C-alpha cells in the first residue's frame, strides 16, 4: 500500500548516537509531504480528467455507432426506394405500352371505318351523278322537242280570252 502524506508526517525515527539533525530531517520531510500531496492531487485530477475523457470518448463512440447504423439504414432505404421506383417505372411502362396498343388498334379500326364510309360516299356520289346527269339530259330532251316551237306559234288574242271566259261562266 502506498504511503500517504500523513504517513510521512507521522513517521518517527529512533534516535541514535551522532544521528542526523532533527530539524533538517523534519524540514526535508515537510518538503516531501508537500511534493507528495501535489503529486497525489495531480494524479487525482489526471484520473478525473481521464475518466471524463473516457466518458466523452464513450459518448462519441456511441454517436459514431449510431451514425454508422443510420448510414447503413439510409443506404438500405435508398436501395429500397430505388428498387420500388424501378418496379413502379416498369409497371408504368407496361401500362403505357398497353394503352398505346389499345390506342393504335382503335385508330386502325376508326381508319377502316372511315375508309369504308369514303368508299360508300364515292358510290353514292357516282349514283347521284348518274341520276343527275340523266335528269339533266331528260330536261334537255324536253327542251329540244317541237312542243316549244308550237307554243311559240300559238297566237291568242286578249279579246278572244275575254270571250272564252264569258262562255265558260254562262255554261
């Protein structure tokens, strides 16, 4: 067990013939006690500081571990988000492709219907043109007949009309 300053202070030496000067020994012992107390105090402060630093080191080590775990969790979460985004993008692409196929098929169907309608309109247009042409030709034939010339040769006097009208009323 180490000596304490009190042990040094209370130490008594036996007296011998022609021994050391008691005052010198006591002064020297007092100096040793002061130095020893200083060393003990410094040792205690150093131990307290070491304990404080060890506590801080433990705290920082804990923070470091927490940060490392957080980084790992963040990386895993990032990877999960990335995987989910890839899955979602693939689903969106598949849906877009289905919609595109549907739109193309609908467009082709509409285009076919329009082409059929155009053909039907062409046929109707030909029929109308033929009928219209026949109507115009028939009207031209009517104009070319001699009936028009006979009408122009017909001469009727207005007085004759009056007489005809009176005869009709009398009858």
